[in-house]
């Protein structure tokens, strides 16, 4: 039995970049401010460290 898995999650366009940054929390806040993006999720380790974060750009 084979099942089809969509590698791109529903509701997301084709490109999903991953970045590793020294102050990811500040970068995420800045992207939202500059690009009009909205943060869709944030997994904080500390105030300055993120385990994961997602933004959706305004189009």
C-alpha cells in the first residue's frame, strides 16, 4: 500500500526557506515589521533563542 504525501503543506506556496540566525527572535520580529508578515508560530527556548518560527508574508 502506497500513500501520497504532499511535500508542501496545504496553504503554503512552493518555497519554504530555513535560516539559522544568532538572534532569531529579533530577526523574526523584524521580518514581520519590514515585510508586513504575520508570525504563524513560535517555539521559544529563551527570550532570544527560538527553536522554530514561521512567518507568512503579506502578498
